[in-house]
């Protein structure tokens, strides 16, 4: 198992949890208890599990193929959900694969399970592209042009002359395409990474040699959800709650409470952000906007 990639997988699940706990219409993930997670598992079961998710359920609940899954979940020791809650909240790490995969299902993290996440990661460029596997019946795509297209066109032509002309045409077409793609990449590099700058993330070029030299902030692949993270000015009045639910998250950094607009992780320390409370507002004399619209 790739230790670095597995840690990234777990971090992604925790970030998804912070987002899901606010959007969860059931309210279970906001502050889950072992009994509530057991009920959430039953709800997932009622909504039909994929074959992969079903295998994860049977692995975690230790249910044989011929046994009734619902009955086993209903009679399951709910105390075994506590490590999952600790993992999701960032209170305690876990290396137990069954727990991690069940957590991914409960917060609806994708791609899952880990082997699918790892395959997706390899195709995205972590490993040598020559070692990557074609996915979905050899329909891998570069800028929306499938490699399988060449094979299908060649097979359609029954006449040798037509096949040769088609092959030459495709060769010229692909040459022009890759020439254009290379020029575009050199002069107009696509910014597929992001880096924390001051109080927000900015898009940067992953391959820029100047980046990372003397930089304390990490350069990571772009994630649209994480890109929304902004640090708020704690010296100004802030509306901390909406409909009695927190809309601000905080984390202590060098003894100072820093405020953010979305859940997630602190961009410099990696610590999970916590939802604001009245106690924290009062303790650190934060300026709250009263009767804000």
C-alpha cells in the first residue's frame, strides 16, 4: 500500500465529512453518535448499495454472503462505531481498512474504495503514463479525444486504400493536435495546482520551477471545494451563525484563533477546522455581527 496516497485518501474523507455534516439533511453527521451511524448504515442499505459498497458493509459487519445484512446491522455492537467517529473528527487516526472504507461510504466520498482512488490517482499522472491502464474499455481520453477512436476508424474501412488514406489522415491530424497541445503547454501552461497565499488559495502552474523554492505553503492539485476556503479578518464584525447553525470555522495557530468561511483543514498546519461556538467567541473576544441579514 502506498502510505502517502493512503494518507491522502483518508484526508479526503475527513474533508468530505466536514462538508457533508453541514449539508446532511438528516442531521446525523452534524454531531454523530454510534447509534446514529448505525441508523445511517441502515438508510444507505435501504437506498440500495453498489456491489462494492455492499462488500465493504459485509467486511465491516463481518457478514457472510448468505447471511442477512440488515439483521446483522441491527444487532451490531454500536460501540464499534466510536473509532469511525474519532477518525472523521480528526481526534484519532486509524489504519483499519474496513473502518476507513465504511467512513467513505457514510460521507459519500468519491472515488472509493481505496483501490479505485489509487487507480484514478495513477491515471491522473502520479506514475508513469506508460504504466497506466485504459479504463472503461480502452476509452481513455486526452482533451476529449479517445485513443480507441483510432482503432474503431481503422476497423471500419474494408478497402486497403481507404484504410491507408484514413491512417495517413489520422496521423497528420494527431500530429497537428499534439503540436498545438505542446505549444499551448509551453506558452500557456494550464494551472492545475493551487497554493495558499495570504488568506486564500490561488491557481498555480504545477511545473513552474520557481514555485516551491523558499515557499512554506504546499503546492497541491486543484480541488474546487478547497479553493473556496478563505481566512476571515477577525478584527472585523462577523456573522458567525445562520439559522442557529455555524457558518464560520476556526483553528488555533501559534496561539491565535484564525477564522475561515468553510469547513476543511488549516492550509498551513493541516489541522481540521472546527465550527465556531459561543464559548470561543466570548473567550477570544471575537466581534460578532448582531441581527445581521
